[in-house]
C-alpha cells in the first residue's frame, strides 16, 4: 500500500491529475491557481472563486461557482479550515495525534470518530481488494526510509522483509466501538492511502451544505467534483503522463464524482525506483508492472483506496477487478507505456 506522505513530507507529492478547462484553458495547459483567493465574474449570474493553499504537505486548490462572491469565499474558508482540522487528526507524523499514539502503544480507546470511520473503511477496502489495500504496511515503509532515506543505499534484505511481513495484515486490526487494538506487538498503521480522499470528501460535503453545489477540490491529485463548471459543462480532468512528457494520456469529464491516482513516480526511496511508497503487503516489495493507476469512483476516499489496490494487483488483474465494481472505472498505464482501461472508462471528447 502507498505511504503517500500525505500530510506531511514532500510538496506536490502527486500532482498527477491536473485541473483543466478553467476559463477556457486547454487541457494541456498548466493550471495555475493563485495562493490568494481570486474571484472572477463568469457571467451575469455566476462568480468563479478559486484559491490554492499549502496543506497536508501538498497544494490544495478549490474552484467554486456561485452567484454570491462573499458566500462562496466564506464557505471556502470553512472548507480549508476543515481540511486542516482533519489532517491534524489523521496524521501519524504528529506525536500528539491519536494515530501516532495508537502506533506507539498498540491500543487506543475513545478515538476520534474520524479515525474510527477511516480505519473502518480501510478494513472494508482491505477485504474488497483481497488484501491488496492494507494500512498495516507501515513497518515495511519505515524500513524503506531507514535503509534508503536521504543518501543511504542500504537495500532491505529478504530476511528483514520476511520478519516484518509477520506484522502486515489488516485482519489483525481489532476495531470495537471507538477502540482499536493490534493483535501483534510492533504493528502500525498508515492512513496515507485513504485519509486524504476522506478529507477531500468532507470538504466537499461542507461546501454543499453551505449552498455551494458547483465546485472542484484538488488535493495534490485527489480530486472531488460536484455539480458543473459553468452552464451545463462538466469538469474536465487531464491524466498526466507518468514519464512527465508534455502530452496527457487521457482526459475525463465529471460532474458528481471523484478521481485519484497512484503512481510509482510519486515518492521513491532509491534512484532505480525499486522501492517506492506503494508496497505489496504479501511480498513487502514495491510492485512494478504499472507506472500509474487512475480510478474514478463516487467518492475520493473510494478512488484513493482502490487506486492503490489496483496498482498492487497489476494492470490485468486490477482492470478486471474494477470491471466487477459498480460506479468505478480505471485507467492503468504500464511501465512500457501501454494502457489498460476498464470497460466503462470514458475518455473526454475535447
């Protein structure tokens, strides 16, 4: 599973999906959203309000269409505050957080409801993906950092990985009411492969509850759309080439939904990219058949978790897996550049 450092290490950790189509921009153009809020009258009835901030170790941008500028700006500020609040609760890097305490002690009770909700859904996706998505890969990712972080080049040995794999199994996470206990001493969880999607969803729900139905939130590649861009036009999202070339492999149009991407280009620990932030929980190694996986789903949390699971499965198995799920589609780009698409994946007609 991926340790996406969501909260908290590298800037722009996965700017894999680029918002496109704003104010007539072409999908291939770089979308720059200012660090301060900007309001533009789109037509007589609608204002477009946009802002980008550095939160969760990445850039989070929001674009809102609403008749009243002040109401849109107020709702946006509340949404950014909610993102900041939830990031503080779900991070494992802050020693004062509930997740950090759980990882240290192996047991915690009276946990925040947000932690319980995210862990509960993570355990659901663990079962749904036949174990490919697993929040207990933390010990393996920590080993990667320890052996390969910075200028280190000490690759993990087979014996080291084999020893840690005894601690990797989300089935050994006991959840009861507001308490969580690890069955094995030394276990730990990372919510990095699911928490950012959850946070984006919550921010979207807050905007909708404030009457801002038409909006897009992009948190470093976890994207949630609601309503429409303007008029009756859907939002257009471009999937960036994992090789960082100028063209985009594909584009999709969305109204109410989400898209997230997992890729081996995001965070890696060695120059050869043999050890990166996505870990196969069965082998302790990073999978290498795919370069990136984009998944569309009903929520950003679902897309976030499933994109990791499909990456671990590989292009063939992962695409067939998505074909069996309702309301989900995927685009998998293999290491050789070939593409695998689920049956219902619809490219945007631009």
